């Protein structure tokens, strides 16, 4: 019998196991791969500042409690806006759909929340949403977002996956030094919309940006505003 | 049964990994308990500054439990079972001992560094695959070393036919290798941008929907090949060994093994129901999830029937009690999963605490119970001492069983409550509840879950104490017990 034989021949057993395991992946994942990667029309890649914000989102693991996937039910579209479609995620590496909603979905949070709302909320969530169990993320005002790494990511996806970035995004230190003011200007624009909190004034945030550092909170808000 | 008297096994690796299993088990559960408490009492988020928030700690909990506790448990039991069912001692091969020791130290140091990296927020942010690329490489090396040991030991075996447990360990090794490699494909941005930014950062090779598909093909099957396959392999060895009963049916074990391997991988897409993944994949995920009941229950029933005619052992031997309950929780968990994979149920259950409940009745009830019984079985044989206290095991058993039941019932209610509240509309079709209403409604269940977590952790500490006392002060035994593990009354 086949199985009696294979139990005595470990090499063939290992080969057979691998084959049996691999079937599902091949049949399910491969066929629609190219199609699923296509962007919707008019989709723009994330700016370097937004990418830096996405890194903050990843670093503090917002995905533990927030999804970015609106399912096609009326109860969801009423609450969060249009249901999500595949092409909207074409530039999301990694995808950040999440698997648990301890807090609400954020896929279109940029449509209904503002810079000021996020600023007040990240500083002290229960003050904005009474009863909220979300922790405050005040360290985001102190820590600088890693804009250089975000730039490195933009360069990488431009070269490797042909993500449509402009000619300013190029390899090397020099190109980055040249591009950096663009990022700082974007950050300044977001910061100017902010009001300041009881702990950190608007001026301090602006001063940090003028010294060449973008506070994490500014990058994060730029990213959240982009989610539309 | 053949006597093992002629061979002297080398348990040094099994002992080392057993120690790590206990250490990581404690750490993982401690952090888990803190997380549970943070949801009930948010002020607990500020104990460790920016490093202590729920969001930052959650990957630490999952990764320590998966890659720390469970994987050490798999290694520990392999280095124990492997020699015995292949009838060959690690003493016979210097090479395999060296490989095993390198594996151990690399794993220990790698695990500590990985913990630090997650605390720092260095993460790929893919669930259960958070480690950044340098740590991924270390994981791959450790895994290959382990594979080398499996293959090597098989290569020099005396027993020609591979016992059922070996099939499962082999499948665990091969399955995880495949999944881990494909899911973690990423480009390190430092090298592709001409030396800019962080050395650790990388960007996924897949985007959006594809990334989700590969991730959940991995995520679901990391559960398959980490939390199911090797644990089934353990029970196939330890239950017959502890009870002195032969496995009930060879055919049933064949059917469930090959069935499990073939069916499990398809089911990954049930994590992506109602998402932007093509419909046909979601349907496949749903159908195969239901099919998965067959091989899962096949193994579990095979184990229960192994006890046929010997059910009195359940009252006499606490280890049998642990293993039978583990098997039962496995059945519960593997019927619950398919139910959640039905489209209409998934629409309510997805994104809620019901999923968290499901994971925990599987892990707390099945994985942890099984690994603890394995350690209870192995310790007297490795250290030649009697288990220190039966009373402690009994108390631990009831405490932890109650804890698991409290945990999953509270999370079921929490999940279904929230799922129903999200979709509730008034007579005019307007949403009835704001999101925060649905959060505040869960408070009592979060409190119950915290209590359950504390109880379970307390039970685990009893286990730690019992093992510690066994090793240091248990009564010494001359001859290795053939079946039932000796336990002091």
C-alpha cells in the first residue's frame, strides 16, 4: 500500500507532504495576482510625509484596534462611507486592513475628521470621545518621524514596482538632501492647521519642523487626512 | 511494546527547550493578562511610557506565545519524542548535537532581540509576521537547523517506519518553511535606496489585496502548522504513552493527517470575507473551512477512542484529564472556526471579540494544555524524579479549565453583542448606536475576561512551581516508568 511504503521512505514522504500543502496556494493565490495589484484610476502614491505617517501608524501598531476595510453592508457604508475596492490599496505595502475593531474603521477617516480633531484626540482621547478606552499617544509630539526612511521607501517602490513618483525621488544622499525641504514644507502646512495642546504649543511644533525634524504626530495626521 | 532499556537518550536539548517553553509561556501570558486588563481599565496603558500601550504590547503577546512558547514546546518535545520513536540516541551523533546546540543558542538570543525590536516598534505590521527582515533571516536559519536535525535523526534511525508523530513534525517543518518564506518577501529599503534611512526597514513585495491574500494564507496556516499539526503530533505520542493504550485506528490517523494537510491551506481566505479579495476565493475559504471539520475531528475522535475501555484513568491520572480536555477543546475550536467561516455568520463575527474568543479556546484549551501535559510527562523521565504534587495539578486543572470557559463565553457574548450593535437600525433605517456605545457595552465582558486571564496565569504559575519542585526536590526514581507518570500524592 502507498502509505505503508511512504512511511518508510522519508524523502518521498517529505516531497509528497510539500506537494499536498502547496496545491491550495497555487490554485488560490496565483490566478488573480496581476489583476488584484492594479490601481484604481487617479490613485496617487503616498507622499513622503504620508509614508512617514504610515510608519508611525505601523510603529505604534494602530492596526491592533483599527481596520481599514469597509465591507459592502449598508450598516458599514452609513457609518464609514463607500465600501472599499481592491484598486484603492494598490500602493499599500503592507496592507493595513487589520482584523479587529476595538476602535472604528479608518479607511475613509480623512473624509470626516480634521487635523484639529486628530490633534486633540491623540493627545487625550476621552476628552474628545467620552468613554473612549484608547490610550493617549503623547510621545508622538516628542519623537521625530523617520522621514529619511520614508524617502528610502519611496525610492524603493519607485524603482522596484514602478510606483509613479516624480523625478525628485532618486537614490542617494544628495537627492534626499535636495528633496527634504519639500517634506518639511508639507509638514509645516499640516502643523499650521494645528491649534496646540495644553502640553505642546503650536509654536513648539513649528519650531521642531523648522529645525529639520517632523514630529510623529504631524506625519501621522498627514497620513490620516490622506485616507479618503 | 519494545523496551527502550538498551538505548540511553540524550535529553539535554529537550531540557533546555523545556526551560524556554516555561519562560516564554509565563512572559506571553503575563503580557496577555496586562492587555486584557488594559481594555477593561485603560489607565493601565501608561505603566511603561510609550512602550506600554495596548497597541505596542499586543504583537509582543502574540509573538511570544507563538514563536516563543509554542515553538520552544515543539522543539522540546521533538528532541524528546524524535529519539524515542526513531530508536536512536542523539548521543550517537556529535554533529546533530552540535547543530542542536547552535539552534538553541541562536534561538534564545534571537528571541530576546526580537522582543526588544517589537518593543521599539520595529515591525512589518503583518500579523504574526511582524519581525523585520534581519530577524526573519535569523528565524530561517534556526528553522533550517531544526530541519537538519529532523532529517539527520531520521537518516540514522533504527526504526524504519516513521511513527505518526514524526509525520506531523515533518509537516510542521515543511509547512512553516514554505509559508514563512513567501509571506516575508520584502525589500530592505536601506540597500535599495543607496544607504538611506533605517537599516531595519523593508517594504513588502506584495501590495494591497495581494499582500492581504498572502498574509492570511500565511496567518491562517501558521495556526495550522504551529498550533495544530505539531500539537496533534504531540498527543499522538503522549496520550498512548501515558495511558498504555494503542492508538485506536491507524486508518483514521492516515485520513486525518493527509486530509488536514490538503484542506487546511485553502481555508486561509476565510479571514478575508467581504473584503476586496475575489469572491470565488472567499467561497473556497468558506467551503474548505467546513470540510476541515472532518480531519480535525478525525484526530480528536481517534484520541478519545484510544481511551476506550480505560475511562477510569480520567479520574485517576490528572495528565490523562489534561490531554482529554485538550482534545475536547480542539473539537470545540474546530467546529467554531467553520461556523465563523460561514458568510452570514462572518459578517457579524469578523472584527469582533468573538474571533479573539475563538483563538483563545484553541490556544488556552488545546495548545497550552497539551504542551503542559507533555512537560509533565517528560520531566520525570528526563530528570528521573517523581512529579512533586498531584494536588497542585488537580487544583491547576480546575482553575485553568474554569478560566478558559470564562474567557471564551465572555468573548462570545462580547463579540456577538458588538456585531449586532454595529448593524442595528431603528424603524427609519438609521444606525442606532454610535461606535463608542458599542465599546462601552463591552466593559463587563472585558472585566470578566481579565479575571479569567488572571486565573489562567495563576494556574500556569502553579505548573511552573510544580515543575521547579519536581526538578529540585521530587523523589528520585530508579527506573523509567513505562506508561503512567509517577506523581506524589
